[in-house]
């Protein structure tokens, strides 16, 4: 069975996909690739490819989806199918870059926890019964990764390439999925990606924000299963 490679979002690790590991690892090889060692999306994609199986299904959320698109651009023959979750195919907007620079300075000054608490975590989730628990996990992941990873990932995102042509050229089963209430990567961005990829399936998870893998894992897993079995 085709291995599944999962790429986490910014300041997240494999714990972002704990429900997916539980659902799928009994039937196939499932691995989460860290996105921590390079300050460019190109370099991160090269690192994923260096460690990935010869051919694999690829799913990425947020920054992980951005890296997944670059993996597909670099090695389309190795990607069996792709799932893009709560992500964005466009280059970073100038307004977002302008907000990112002060965050990076605060993190250099030792304020990672405050940046995560006050400026990033409030944008992650829809209201739901597990909101506090998930936000606590997000903080735990971020603090475990630390300020160096925050700065490295910020630089990579600021300079990321636009991937519309990569998606237009894609010839593989594709899932585009997002939470209905995602304020970081809008539904319209996912409609754009689904329109760009020939034959892509668009799935919107109701009452979820930017992290549907944790907010509504059963619905997210059902969509991923349909994609894996397509």
C-alpha cells in the first residue's frame, strides 16, 4: 500500500496529525516529515524528498501544504496523490510580510510564548468543545520547536514561490480541504486550488478553523480515506 507522508504546519510537529496516525498507520506506512532545517521552501522540499519513500501519497497542512506543492513541483513522478489542507498556493502578500517582521523581532528577544499566545493561536480555531485543549497542544508544540525554528520557518514563508502553474500541471488524485471558519487560509483560496488542479475534490469541514485534523478528526479522516482510495 502506498506510504503516506504528512507535512505539518508552522510551529507544529507530528502531534498535529495524531488522529490521522491512529486512523491510517495500521494499514499503511505513515510518516510525518519535520519542516525545521531550511530557511526556504525549496530547501524544505528537497529535505522531504531526500527522506521520503520512492513513491508516496503526500498531505500537507498550512505551511506543510506550501511545502507539499513545492515537492510536487520538484518531483511530480514521486507523488502518487496530494492533499492540500488549509493552505495557500500564492506568494506571501506584502501586508503579511509586514506583520511577520515584528513577530520575528519579538521572538529574537525571547518572546516566542507571547507571540504564539497573543498573535498566532487566536487565529487558529473555530469555537468548539476542544478549543482550549488544542490551543494548549499548539503552544506545547511551538515551545518544543523553539525560536530558531520560528525564525527559519518565517523566512521560508516570506520568500515562498507562487505555485499556480504547479497545480495546473498536476495529473494525480487531489484533495483540497479546509475548515469553513479558517481565517488564515480562506475557503476562496481552496476553491482556487481546486479549480487549478484537474479533477480535484474540494471538501469543506463545517465548524472547523485552521486545524481540522484536530478540530474534527473523524470528518477529516473520512475525506482523507476517500482520497487515499480514489
